[in-house]
C-alpha cells in the first residue's frame, strides 16, 4: 500500500490532488473496458482464450497474420499495465498532516 501525506498552506490542495487521482482511476477504468472489449473480440473471432493465444498460436494462425497478432498481444500488454496502475492508485491511503 502507498501512503500519501500532503502538506500544504493552500486550503483544499489535498482535495484537488485526491480528485486528480480519482479522475485518473476513472480514465484507466474506461481504458480497461475498451481494451477488454478488443480482447473479447479476438477471443470470439478465434474461439480461444487469450491464454491459449499466447501459449499456442503464432501469427501464421491468424487471418490477419502479423498485424492481428501484434494487435491482440498489444491489447493484452495494455490491459496488464492498466491493471497494475489501477491497483497502485486504488491502494493509496490518504493521511492528514
């Protein structure tokens, strides 16, 4: 868990920072939803899970070849990064100082 302690002479500074972090969480959640939709489209099209895709399929197995392979793999990497960032932001504990 990350603890954030904000010391400021400005009233409301901590509220502004907290709001900015909450806005980033919302932005990441929207991005995650879009990424999940893209991943599900690939899984539906090829009737395999992303785990099977990563473990067993190569570009030659996809209709779009390299382009689709890179897109699918890219969406999986984006999803992982978003999930990691979301976890970090959602675990922030705010303390008054």
